[in-house]
C-alpha cells in the first residue's frame, strides 16, 4: 500500500495513554500502511508525546497545539 492514510485525533494530556492504545491498535491492524497521525492536542507534555510515539511507532506524527481560542463557541 503506497498511498498515505491520514488519521486525525483530538485529545488532552489526560487521554494520552488511551490515545496511544488506539494508535497502536490501528498500526497493528493495518500492516504495511503508510500512516500519518494528525494530533490536535492540548496540554500533552513532551514526555507524553515521546511515550506515544514509542508505544505506537512507525507513523509520521504531526502535533498541532489547540486552545480555547481555536474552538467554536458552544451555546
């Protein structure tokens, strides 16, 4: 499989361990796929990012910082 597959996530530091499990599962169930994980994140520490990339190794990771100002207002 040569076409890249983009997979988007959005989470904060509290969900990071669970996201790592989801990412590892995707990798395990898509052998040979060229994956890129686009991660909209808030308050994920550099250490958490490193642990995620080690636990779910292989894909390209794009970490995108988001904050309250980046989200639409909810009524």
